[in-house]
C-alpha cells in the first residue's frame, strides 16, 4: 500500500483527500502552519502533495514562500519522496524574470523582451520595442500587474515604482490611484489579504503583439493532457485571461504547440507543466510557464 502526506491548503484539499481515499492510499494530513511537520518522519512516505496557495496577492514577492522554501527543504532532506509540485520547477513558479532567463538561455521562442534594470535599459526597451509596449511585473498571475506603456513618461513611471522612487510625482500618483480604488479595500476586508501595491525589480518590457486569443497547454508525464484556447470577449480586450473576462474554447491545437510544450517540460525535467502561448506570424511564442 502507498503512503502519502497531504498538506492542508486553501484550495482543493477536500478533492485530493477524496481521491486518495478512492484509491485506498494511506494518508497523513500535515499543516505547514503547524511546526510539527518539520520533525515528521517521511522515511516511509511515498509521495507528498501540497496544492499551492498565494499567501498574499500574487504580485507579492513572498506569495509562494511555502512552495519555494518548504518543498525544497523536503526535497533535499528526503530525496526519495515524490512531491507535487515537482521541486525541479519550483524556482520558476510565479517568477517571470527567472522564466525569461531560462527560456532565453535555452533559445525558446518568446516575445521580444527587455528586463528593466536601469535608466539605460529604458532606452534599450524604447528603441527595440517601440510603443505601446507591455510591462509585466516580475511576480503575478492571472494577468494581474500587467500594463501597457504608451510613451516614455509611462515607461519611466512603472520603472520608478519598481525601484520605490516615491519622490517621483508620476509614481506617487500611481500608488495614490491604487490606494484610492474601492476594490483595494474590498479585498483587504473580504479576503483579509491586502493586494500588494508595489512592483518588483526587474520589470519586463515586452513587445506588444495584437491578438484575439492565446493558448494554454498542460503537460503531464511527457504528454499534453489538456489544452484550450482563450479568446477575447470583445475587441477592446488586450489580455485574454479567463479571470479577466476571456472565454475558454476547446478545439484543435497545432502539433507545433504540443511539441513545444513537451520539449520544455522535458528540458525542465518536471512531471507537470502549464504553459501560456501566443502565435505571431505562424510561430508559437511562450508567454509564461506555471509549474
């Protein structure tokens, strides 16, 4: 009989518990908020599951600290243990800059991208990308903290917010606008989780590609197990995330996209991988990867 550990989580805990019971897998429930898990003997445990939850808003640098720190600790301390999520890909989880470095080094197709480290990098982005350009916060999910800059002033505003230059008038206005939104306080009171108002270095400036859809694929154990298109709900949408109003549609997916997804999962040596892609001039480009 297999032995599993299921860590408590805010989402899908009950469904995992039910599935383990269905397969008659012996299950021990632990909680990362209870320090006893640190001294737990995993020597007779075959696998452990933790469905990641954002501890803060997804744009917070420590939003997935339990995933990054605790799962890596378990992987190093108990190398025989099979873990979900797979530690091989955890370091890229919710970090667009680390994803950029890996995908660029491995020569995967991505939209033209410039990390914004300095004033000089703003000049490079302006010259290479033109306006409008997409500005992505280093951290974030579901299309959050993704903007468009239509001119140099807006580009500098986002950059200065990321460097905490609060003496700049435009960046101060940006933060005042964030704090002035009713939804900011709604989330803080309703979810008891304040949206993170700041941006993190380095932001990623990216070529703006006009589109009406993107593609999401899920790779599991060496093959694509699910894929769907996400269409814009109206012509004014420039992000097609379903959380933001996009429409999911299941249909034929080109083999190129399937092969690209499988190759990336293989190179990362991960059991599961979730990819967002867009197409430009007949070529699929990787937007982000979610482990």
